[in-house]
C-alpha cells in the first residue's frame, strides 16, 4: 500500500497539501477539519481526472500520512501544553518556541526533531499514568 505524505502547515488556518497530488489543497480551522477537507478534496480531485492522468501512486490502494510543519505542530498544541513544559523536555528556549509558533522564525531540521521528540516524550509520560 502506497503512503502519500500530506504536509500540514499553519497560516491563520491549517492547510494541507501533498507533492504527490499537485493542485489538491485544503484548509480548516482545526487539524481535524483540514484533514477531512483534504480527504474530500482528494476524492473530488481524483474523480475529475482522466484515468491516464491519475498519479501512479494513487491508482491502487493508498494511505494518507499527515506530517506537521513545526509551526503547525506547535500551534495545534499551544493551548494544551505550556511552552515552559515543552521547553523543559526539548531544551529549546521558551521565547524561541514562541517565535516558531508565530512563524517569525523557522526551526532548523535538528530543532524540529527535538520538538517532535519532546512531544513523544511527553506522550510516553502521559501513557505511563495509571
């Protein structure tokens, strides 16, 4: 089964786009809404294409894999987790995290990895609660 990577970004709303499906985009006020809208847009997009124009990876069974940009990831959880908590698990300064959330700065790939690993670490901590 092919995996189609869909990138989720943030700029006033969540936006979804995939390099595998040029021209198919969707937005939503929440990640869930953007995801649902993208799935709907993709179905509509594929129905409108001639069979010969459907990208090879979309001709059989496929699965959508959603990947957040650092800004979208931080924005999604900004009201749930404090920046102080995320700063403690990632080692990234709170102010710098704020710059990433606002889009004022973009993290280097190593910083994005720290952020994702920080969320994973927090998730494991939450799962360990009995």
